[in-house]
C-alpha cells in the first residue's frame, strides 16, 4: 500500500510540474495599433522558443509559415508576427483596419512550460 501511495504521489508531482503556467517574461501585456495598422517591435527579459497568435473568442490560432532563414513567421487574420527562436524580440505587423470595428487577438510567447500573453488591439 505504501508503494502505491508513493507511486501516486510521484505521478501527481510530475503532472503538476509539467502543466503550463502564465508568467511575466518582461513583455508588455498589451499592444495597440491605430486603424492604419503598421508594425511594432516588443522586447522582454526572458527569451522565448516560439510564439502563436490566438483568437480566444473562437479558439482559432494562426498558421506558421515556412521560416525565412532563421526568422519564424506566423499569420492569422489581420496580424503577422516575425521572430527568431530563443530571442527576446518579436515584430508585430497589423494590416490596416477598414471595417470601422475594433479587433483583438492574443500572442502567446512560450518558453518550456511557461508562457506570456500579449493582447493586441486595433481600432
């Protein structure tokens, strides 16, 4: 019985430590664009391995394009991101917004089991 309890405790410990958790990696929590769009570069203090664009309302996310040299590119709807893995810099590019409605997407920056979310808004 003690062995079963010890095994169960070990499984619980592994599961809890392998879960992803949101942390502050030094990047801004939000970035805003005018209706004209444009590009902005953000930096943080912790390097990230990959980034993904998400629409939390629909559950959709972006698609990674073939990287151009060392640069990884992801595009989703009106937003594009470019970065080099293991860096602390991310370029965000927003297309112009002619709809007259504000829009919002989220970028998740991942580093192992930790991640940071940057909300991107556009007028």
